[in-house]
C-alpha cells in the first residue's frame, strides 16, 4: 500500500486572497454584494407574496 504525504499550504487564506490582482478582488466582492442584494430582494418579494394566513400563523 502506497503512502502519500499531505502537503498543506502554509499561507493563510487572506494572504492568498491578497495575492490576487486588485481588479479581480473587486469583481469578486461586487459579485458577492450583488448576490446578497438579490437574495434580500427575492426574500422580501416572497414575504409579500406568500404571507401567512391567520389560521397558519404562529401568533394567536
């Protein structure tokens, strides 16, 4: 049975991210912000459209 050594990367994640070009980091950050804003907008829309009926609500 062959044994393989596991080589861990000694650099922390933030060091690896800072090695990316500034434009790439900016695009990734903006993409995450757009996904977050879309998620909030979709959840607000669904909350308005699918509001609970009085008999199904928790508060009585």
